[in-house]
C-alpha cells in the first residue's frame, strides 16, 4: 500500500511532463481555414470567399424560413431584405477590390458592414428584432 502512492505520484508526474514536453515541441500549425485567409489577398480570392459566405447565409435563411414555416409574405420580405443587404455588401466588396488586393483592414470593413446588415439579432443581445 505504501508503494502504490509513490508509484501513482511518479506516473502522474511523468504523464504531466510528457504532455508539457509535447506542447512545447509542437510548432503552431495554421489550420486550413486560417491558411486560406492570409492578407493581403487577391481581389479574386476575396470575392470568392465573400460569395461563399453569402451563399451560406442564404442557405441558413432558407432553412429558417422552412423550419419556422413562415407565411409567404414574411418569407418574401425576409428575402427582399437579404437581397438588399447583399447588394450593399457586394458594392463594398467591389470598392475594396478596386486595386486588385484586399488588406486585413479592408476585409474587416466588409465584415463589419455585412455583420450589421445580415446579423440583425446581434444588436439586441442575441434576440432577433422582428
């Protein structure tokens, strides 16, 4: 019984040491997601990213419409607001892509505009404003 406590302490110490050593020796790896968003970025790559995000939002909106079984008039109103927001985001994207490259600051401007237009529920602390 006396031998078990020191043996357990030794095993715990060795495992803690091996976890710490592996954490120090492993170099930080960029994920594929982070690697695809290095700035400055070409305008074509940025437009592609924004287009993909818009389609993800469109799919989410359509999913929301069908899952909530919104009436046709409300669904059309939601689609019209989305279309207007996408037009504003695309105009901003065209503006920042005019020189052929997009900096991190320019991408953040587009992000903030899109967030303010497409994520109406963030303004009220997480509750949707209907």
